[in-house]
């Protein structure tokens, strides 16, 4: 259990999501914890076509960040 | 028939004769168009064992029921033949005004047999077909050829052509259009070259008759609007497929040093943001509002269109981290009419062979000058190493020996496109079972796999590969329309049966479309088996040993490899789901279920069916 009140996560955004939120890499304060979805509040993304990885493992919009994680949020785009 | 023109143009180059075939409507219902028509014709008309570069090979260009209609990204066609690179079925699609013109000229396809003894090109204007002298075009780059031909015939024509690589019978020469649109990776350009056919110029001035033109127009307009509203539309227009460099790097699937690694230290120098800094123009295929052709200025001050596959294979995979130099290699490949993915593989293979002292030439990783020289050695087959690599890495590995086949990155003889699969079993299966050899166009499952988890080898993954093969390799390759609105922007699949209904007047359910796709896959498989006879076996569906034996040495997935036993388990599930036996051969029951019972007798001459 962590006692600190200002927990941080490293967030990496790819593709259009980075453009919408205005950054590609950032360390963010998440207070006591945060759902991934809240990171994307207010921006127009297609939830079905978003990939979320937390510490390299598949996660989703409802996953909860508790501090210390490396989160990557990327669109299902490709050289498809 | 509506939607389809119902006609093929048949051309015999040996006799310089042509005829028009009105085909049966049942063909359209069973095979839809594009790839479906191509394999049906090749199965029915190509004698088994035909030498791919002989006049007897058949080269087909096929459009589908949506080609050239005012619906999203419909300006595509399929080119197919027996492949000189793989000796199996080969095809590819490309976006070109020629696709639209072909249909406006009143044809769904062109079937070309025989060979000319002198260079020729075809000029098609509706009913009129001419064989014109191409002596002065022979030897010209694809860019110059098109320029010359549009000076002669006007700007309002569609042109398909080959470059020197096709003329010189490089086995992965492809067919080109509009400075950078290319298709037919498994040597369709060499087949065209072997027929001494330099180009096809098409002018079509007719309406393509459809069942409900007003409805089609309305749906098309709605569709284009819908695409524009997708959240990543603007960003797609900025970077197109180039955004994938960063994506692949992040996921450790960016091919690096001949697929040894999945991360490249200079990835940020060759990605979408780097491209935006040197971009000068944007263009695309007909009837497309996503126009993903990003044109940049290269290190020699010339213009070239970049996309992900090209940049990864001519960049990270050969250890080159300078985008302007990669652009030079990309442009040369386009001008010479050689496939960028295969030539990138060939150069990477040579660099590794040089490092391992299997070649006397010194070709170091990332050496741009050496890569450029090598590319031209290959195109012009001007020395031993050029001749060796012009036949593909499978052939080169057979000649070099020393287990180099383990790192000759190909399946069925076709070089692998730009996704490293050390830690992506479903994507590896997709490359393994792609019906033309390793290519991403059929089941590009990597994004989905990253989403559900990379570690596992499950039935669910196999089912997903098949689902994607049905949609991408089946439906889109037959329509023929570009799959990118769907896969890149999320333009819903439900649009397509609606477009089809308005175009043809016929209802197609997804069940029916997928059955058509399965029929096509099974017939393509039968074609391979017929060509390979006793040499066919499940090892044909297994990617190279590197991914199984040599772990990644860097990055976040350091130490990962594929597991051969588990891969084989997935392959068995794949066969089972397709109704194929343990050898990967369709069973009698599967053939009957798909309405292919008429090929049983012929297949049984070669192999006992279960
Ligand atoms: S999305 Fe790109 S490849 Fe597809 S039709 Fe449009 S321009 Fe061509």
C-alpha cells in the first residue's frame, strides 16, 4: 500500500489520441487513483478502437491506475 | 447484369488478337469479382505445371462490382497470375485510374495469354483494342513510361505499367501506376515482362450501369461524410500509414536487422512525424477521400510517395535510420518497378549474409550507398549477387546454404512484410497461411492481438485470423475496394452490402460473403497443391526458424520467441476450422460444402483427398 497522496503514472499516447490530448509522453498526477477513461475525458475517441496497455499488459478503459504504471493508449491503426 | 459489366476482355499477345467474353451471371454470384474471378480463371484455364515466365502463363487484371463506382475508395483492381517467385498463386491489388477506366470501357477484367516477341503496349478504348509498339518505352522507368504515355494518349487515361525490373524478369517485380501505386508483389511485373507487355492504357467513356444509381449516389455521399467524421480522420490525412512506425516500435514489432529485433534505435527519425517535416504533397487513389499517399522530397531532391511497409523494410530492417535516404531507395524501387517489401528483405538478407561471411561482398547494416548499389544490381542483374537476390531470399538461401534458410524471411517464397512476429503468434499464423505467401493484406491481426494479449496460442486467435482473411482477403479483394476506410478509420462493414445492393440489385448477407471468401481460399489452396504435387506439406505454412529459435535480444520483450509446438497446434486448428486435413489439404466434404465438388476429380489425380 502506498501512502503518498500524489501518485504518478507515465502516459504515452500514439497517433490521433496524442494530437487530441496535446502530448505524446507525460508524467501525470493521478491523485489517489484513476480510471483510464478519465484520462481521455472530453476528447472524441472511438472506444471500440482503442488499445490500452498497462506495463505492457492488455487493459481497457475501465482499468484503474494506482500509481507507478506505464500506460500506453493507442488507436487500432496500422499500415493495414 | 447490373453492377458488373458482365464482360471480360480476352487478349492473346502471340496472335495479337482479342475477343470479348460475356460471362455467366452465376460466376459473379459465386466469386463476386477481383481475386475471386482471378483464381477461378487461373484454376480453370491454366495448365498445371506451366512455367510462370512462359507465354502459357495467364495474366489477369480483375475489378469487382464496386470498382469505379462513386463509393468510398473503390478505385482498385487485382492483378494475378501463377507466380514466378513462389510457383503458386500470386496476386496483388493496386489503386489506379486504370481500374475505373477498365470498368468505364465496359469490362470487369482483362485476361492476357501468350507473349509478344517485341515490346508492345495495349491501348484500350471501349471496344477498340490496339497493340502498339513499345520499343521506345522499353527500358524506361515506370514514372517516365507513364509520362510518355499520357503525352501520347492524354491525361484522361488509366495506365498500368512495368519498369526495368519487370523487363529483366526480377522475380518480385510488380505492376505500377501513378508514381507509387504498386501491386502484385509475387512477380506479376515479371510475368508482364515475360510477355513483353510494357503497359496497358485504358480510356473508358461509358457509364457503369448499376441497379439503383440514385441510391448508390446517396449512399456514397453519406459514406464519404461518415468517413470524414471519424475521430482519426484528420490525423490519418496527415500521416497515413506512416504513423505505424511509432506504433510498431512501441509494440516491438518493427522489423529491424532482417527481423532479428522488433525495435530500432532510430525509429523516431523514420516515423510519421519525421515524414511530416519533409512532406511536399498528398495524393491518393481514385474515389478516395482518405488519400494516404504522402509525397516527400528525398535526399536527391526528387519526389516519392512513402508508406509504412516501404519505410520499415528499406529502413529499420536494413538498419538505415535516415528518412530522406530511405526515400531514395523507395523511389528507385518505384521507378524500377520492384516490390519494396521484397527488395528490403533481399538487402537485409545480404547484409546479414555479409556479416556472417557467406558473401564476399562487404555490405554493412545501414550502409545507404551499398544498399542503393545492391538495389540496382538486383534490378539489372548485373553481377552475381544481383542475380542471386533477384530470385528472392528463399532461392538465395538455397544457394548459400549454411542454414541461411533460417533467416531468409519468407513464407512459401514470398518475403515477409513489415511486422516482426517473435512475440505475435496470431500474426505469425497470418503470415503462415496467407494465400500468396507472407503478406499482411489478408489477415492483419496484429492490432487485435496486441489488444487481447500476445502470449497465448488459442483457438480464438485462429478464428480471428480466419475472420480477417474472410473480410480482407475475401470481401475487399473481390469488391474491389480499399480496406483502409474500415480498418484504419472504423468505417463500418455494414455499408458494403448496402453498396452492393444499390450497385447490383442483389442482397448479400455477410454469411454469403464469407462463404464466397472461404470458397476462394479453398480454391487458391487447391491451386497451390495442384502446382506443388507431391511437394506440398504443412511446412509450407510455417514461418522461418528465426522467430522460433532466436530470441529477441533487446527491448521490452527481450528473450521472446515463438513456440513451434504451439504454433503447430494453432495451425491444426486453422486447418480444422477451414475443413482442411492435417496436411493442409481441403477435404472432400469441405469442397462439397463450398460448391467446389467439380474440382475433386482433378485434385484426386494428384493427391488422395480425405
Ligand atoms: S486509403 Fe490510401 S490506399 Fe486506400 S484507396 Fe485511399 S489512397 Fe488508396
